[in-house]
């Protein structure tokens, strides 16, 4: 019998969206599409281990406290650790859903009008969260959970008025939240829930004095039931040059 031909998934083309002058996309694209071509799903990370003392303390704090602040420079693994612990809690049945939120900031560059619905418009801002989820669970599983509401990714503005019970909440890039926004987000914490707030006060895209992360973390540090973890250059796990540059910039 003739053998059935098999497609070589390693050569499947990943198509990224482009837009014409009217804002029409060339393809029905989703940020997880890059992870559903068979490559990342087969190699997703099941367990994580701390690579520095600061990361080890952060992981321990997330396990022990319902509210954890992860403050530190870029490359220290704040977001990745927070999302990994959220996935772990979901897989072990400790919580029923994961809610990830971050402000829609353009880092000093105007992106202009973005076509599509709310999810399409937010996709560029939330891409780091999609990447971390895909690394931990695989793209197919993440998309399934997003379709049924087990995983929700939302901008900060959509969090007002909610009470988040039985959830693991990650507030990412919190340095781009004002004091009022962070106060609102922190008060969303409900029963049987955990919240991790990550950010770097030194890399805020807001005008001087508008970011509320530094002042709120300083006030919460005095509370015995809140863990404020300050990671340092020694905890950076990216290229060693990153730590050297941040020392002088």
C-alpha cells in the first residue's frame, strides 16, 4: 500500500497580519497563531526553577501570600514567574480562572488607529502575556481556555466594578498605572484568590509623578499580609549585557 504523505510541520509558514490603507487585515490572525504550528506546543515548559535568590524568594512569596508585589528591572522574570504560578494553580485546581491585565500604553510611540474588535486592538499590548502563557501551556490549550473564559486577558480599564473570586490575577506593567488605577485594581481581589502585581518604577511611560507603583508598594510593605519583593540587577536572567546597561542608564 502506498504510504500516506505527512506534512512537515517544521516548515509550516507563520503568517503575520498586514493592513491596507483602510485598515483591513490580510488574514484572520491571533497572537497565539505563532504557537499553534506544532513547534512550541511540543516543547512548552512544564515546570520552572528559580535562577536567582530573588526569583526563589518571589516564588515562595506567591505561594504564601494572597497579594504579592514583584518590583524590579526588566529581565528579572517577574511576569513569567507570575504567569507560571497562575498556570500551576489552575492545573492543580486551586483556582477556577486566570485573569491577566495590563495598561494599554504605547511606550512613547503612537500606533494610531488599530482595526478590529477590542481583542484585536489589545493584541499588540498583550503579546508578552500570550507568549508566557504559550510557553507554559502550549498555544492550543491557551486558546481553548480563552474561548471558554478560563483565561481572560483584559486592559486595566475593563477591571473596574468587578469582584474576582476563585481567580489568580496578574497585573503586569503596573508602573504604567496611576495611583488611582492601582488602588482600584487591588480592591478587585475576592475570596479564594491570589494577585501578583509586577512592574519597574524606573521604566514608566507615564509623565513624571503620575505612576503610582512606587508609592503604593511602599505603603503596602508595612502590611504583614502583603509581600513586596524587590528584585535587583543580580536577578536579571537575560543577556548579561542587559544588567550592565541598566547599571549606567
